[in-house]
């Protein structure tokens, strides 16, 4: 069974750096074709894709956020970490991590339960 | 980035109604489009991949069609448990992009 779980601070102050961790089980990020993505959703708003990291360490970022985002992986720990610098109240959102299996297709499945991050002083 | 335009943004229908949601892309996607269902307070769930492939375990009243720039998501007979927000998502080009969502309510 594949599961993903997001963790990180519930509250961060403006200008700080946000670090989120996705801990997963049921697959390995060293397997060819395996990827993990981060997606966020501000309260009451639409989904926004943020970043993707692949089994071969290729990385992809949102055009509008790429200067502020860094995605990395620790294959031995089954974790993917997303950092976002210089956060602002507009970054308040539920942050999800999700898997892609390029060997099967190109869709997000399954998703973690999400973690709500509030940016406020 | 590819822009995805969903319509309508909200929809109220009765149980048993046929419901249709449209998704238009700013450029040709061939069939590189997925549909997700998000129930209140929950993470999204993949329903349809590659524009028309129903995921395992998803009821057959859900379907998807289209190619190129115009896509359609249909619920053939609306059930109370279908109350959710539905999103289209393109994967033709990274960065991935989502539609703005269609919130479905029961009349």
C-alpha cells in the first residue's frame, strides 16, 4: 500500500523559510520512473503545482515560484523535502505531496492528507 | 505555462441529473489530461487519466472525453456522494497546471 504523509510547521512568520517533509512508504524513489511532487491549495482556492523530483534527481519547479523553491530527496529515509524561502501570507495553504509513476503514466496518485501552513506574524 | 480554463465554476444539479464540466487548454494537449475529485476537507483523488481512462474502482457513471484543447467530464446520473469540487490537470508540459475547479452541489 502506497502512503504519503506531509509534515512541517503549522505557523511560520513572513520572510522566514518554510521546510516541509514528505515521508512515504510502499515505493522507492530510487526506482526508475518514480517521482514525487508538491502541490498546494490556499483556503477556498484551486490547486497549484509547485515542484517535482525524479528518481534520477531531475527537478522541476513552478515558473512563478522557482526562485523560492528547492526540492530534495533522501532515498534511504523515503523522504522528500521542499523548502520555500521568504514566505508571505499569500503562501498560506494546505500543502500536499503526491506520487507520479512515469512508467505507468503521468498523474498524481495517491496524495497525502495535506498539511495546513499559515503564514502570519 | 499552459492555461486551463474550466467551466462552469459552480454547478447545482438534482440527484439523477446528467452533469457536464468543460475544460479548455491554451494549447494542444493531445490526450494529456487528468480529472480529480476533491471532497470537502479531503485530498484530491484521481478519477480519470489520459482524458478518458477511468481509474480502477471509480464508478462507471463518471466518464471523460476530448482531445486537443477541449475536454469534457461527465457524470451520467448524479449521486449525493458526488458532491465535491472537480479539477482538470494537464501533463503535456511541465509545469503542470490545473483548472480553477468546478464546485458541484445538489439542488
